[in-house]
């Protein structure tokens, strides 16, 4: 009886040891927006959208946005373009004038794009002329994507765009 018991354990162990991984199947379909798990939203900002409510040489354009939250571990990166392609990371300085800055901020219900002209320029006419329309693309990257790339600084949009294929795909759309 003991011999049958040991023999059956041996046969089970031999069967398990002989198993090997099969062929890898095809990749599943992309997510609903073509980029798995990454939320993207594009905004078009024209001269009419900019205002300087506090007369501080900081021109802002604010949009309601409920899909960006700052109470979880999502990474939010924003890119800009003057042709809705060829996206460049924000923030950017010395865009038109030395010391100017194009950047963004967000909270749970809105995103604000801002252009600081600097103290020498109280209005942005050159900004309007050079960039009469600016496109912004917001990417919200969940922790499930971030853990796949532990060496990427997700607070640096340029580094994210260069090293995260999911974001590269989002910017290509």
C-alpha cells in the first residue's frame, strides 16, 4: 500500500515537472480610446480663451475637467502643440520672450493652462500672433502603467513621452 502511495506521488510529480509554458497568444485588443488605461483629452485654446484676471502678466485659460483628480496616484502630464501634432512637454520657458513660461495646473474639477509673459510684457500680442491657436493634450496615467516603468519620473512629461510607449501612442492619436 505504501508503495502505491509513493509511486502515485512520484507519477504526479513527474507529470507536473514535465509541463512547460505554451506559445504566447496574440495581444488583446486596445482599450476604448486605443490606449489601454490612459485617459487623454485635447483642448483647443484660442486668443479668446486667454485672460489675465489679476493683472499679473499671467494669462490663463481654464476648462472644466472631472476626469483629472489629485486625490489618487495618477500621474498627469500635459503637452502642447500649435498644430495638434508634434507634442512638446509642459512646462516650457522662453517660448517667445526670455523668461516667459507656458504651464498648467489642475484640481478636481478643472485644468488651467497659463502663459506668464514676464514683467516687461503686459499683454501677449506676440503670443497671440505666433500661436493664435494652441492645442493642449492632457494624459492621465494610472499606477498600473507607472509600475511597468519604475525608472521613469512621471512628473517629467518629456521623460514620460520618451520612455512610455502607451503615452507615445496617446500622443500619436
